[in-house]
């Protein structure tokens, strides 16, 4: 399961219809309960939280669990492109996320909490922030649930712990149980369906391209590549930094670019004369990863990301990305994705000149479960 830092059945799918249609409403104050956060600290917060203030990049998880954008008081935003929810696939399920208020941060595009007084004025009944930014909020007695990706040495356990914490705050524990069971079933199905790889291909995953910032050993992406029988060329590194010369020497067969670099990152690599000797560049096997509702990770989208990785690394894999994405959004949100929405997720325009990417066009998908 991917780490939620990369910068993861009793419940009937029909409930997703109610989630998608939900909107802001006025509710009576919730009773206060004590909940343990990811640092093991007891937090006294209103449960269910009706005005959650979200600093860390977990708004998509909160919305997936809670189902009501009106329960998010504010979330961290970018000056140029708004909040993360307004840029992702979930805006099609919950159109009102475009109007969410920006969280009072310390400035710019940071997720660091800002003026404590401004934070108190939001009248939030639960606050989610990274633990390493917690001290000022703890001093003012804010209802802070600390998040910490280092809380467990096991990536899967940390991700599940995060989702269960949000489920406790939103009083949606059964919803989280359903999502965990569905996730486990999807991973099991992927493992059974995945064809054996005759040759373990070498892959480089780039968080940034200038300078090169890689997914190194022990990260969630490193675990994903292992699940699709690929070799992470940066697995031996103990930091994310790599020079152009090191990338050339490690000779990846495939390069995957995260959603963070600016548009046209694929062509910037393909057109880089210094990289022409790299097998991935020479064969045009350079791809921008899909842009989902939650960074293509977590309980809903990790299995879909594994399917996409498998298809681009091993083109002989059955074409099922579109059908898997469509089924996930139907199961979890009760929402029917259009072909246009899936095209947007696949970043078809930027990947148009990458090898074999036409396999992801709607006309080529194998609509079979």
C-alpha cells in the first residue's frame, strides 16, 4: 500500500449515491469524545466532526470517508490552482469542493498551520495536521488530531491507521471497514490476474525532474513497483536525490513522472539530449502518472494505480485500467465516470507521444471484470 506522504461486505454500494448527493446542512452540535491520534495522544473532539479543518493533504480521504463537503470547514490550497480536491477527479463527484475555504496557513502553498488566532476563528471541531507542525496548535488547546507517516514502520499499517482515525472523527467506522475490505479484495484480485513477468524491468519514478527527486527504497512507490514485478532503479538509495549521470548509469527501461512537475514534463525528458542514451527515453517509454481523486494511492485508488503501472511496464498485460477505475467510483461513490473524466485522469494529451499509450483510449479498453 502506498504511503500517504507521496509528494492507501456489510456496506452496500447504494450508500455511495447518498454520499455523492450530500451537501452542506445545519446540524446540532456533536457530542465530544476522546480519540487517539497517530501519535498516540488522546484528542477530545466533536464526533462526528461537522467543521473539520484540514492542513495535511488528506482532504480527499476525509471526503471519501465522510461523504459531505459541507463538513470540511477549510483545507490547504494553492494560490494558483485552488485546493487539491478542486483539481482532482473527486470534483466531478462533489462539485461544491471548488468552493471550500482556504485553511489559514503560514503563507504561500504551504500546509504549515498559520496564525493560531485565525485558526480558532474558524470554529473547527476537529483539526488535522502533520505532527511536526503541531506545537503551536497544542499550546492553544485546539482539537488537533496529529498525523504521522512515521507512526509505524509498516507502510500499510500507517495508511490504515490514518483512514481509521478519520473514520473515528467522522463517526464512519463501518464505512472505513468496507473500504479496507474492498481494498484487500482488489489487491488479491490484481495479484491473481497479473501475468508473470519473464524479465523484471527497471523503472525510475520521478517526483520532480529539475532537480531529479526519486522514489527511493522503502517508499510507498518502491513497494508498488515490487508488487508489479518491476525493479526500482533507486531502491538502493537512502535519499531521494539523484544526478542525471546516475540516472543514465542505472538505465531504466521505463520512467514514470508524478503529478507534481509542471505540464509537459514528459516531453521535457523525451527532448533532453543528455538522456537520449537512456533506454526509457530511446524507446519513448516515459509516462505521466494518472491524476485521480487522491493521488492514485490509498484504499480506493492504489489497486487502480497498480493496474496502470502493470500495463505500461508490461504491455502484454490485459487492458483493464478504464474498467477498474469506473467500477471503483461506482462501488465507492455511487458515481458513473464518463469517458471524458477517465481521459482526464489518464493525462492523454501529455502522454500522447509515449509508446503504446493508445492502449488506454476508450475504444481499446477490455470492459470485463
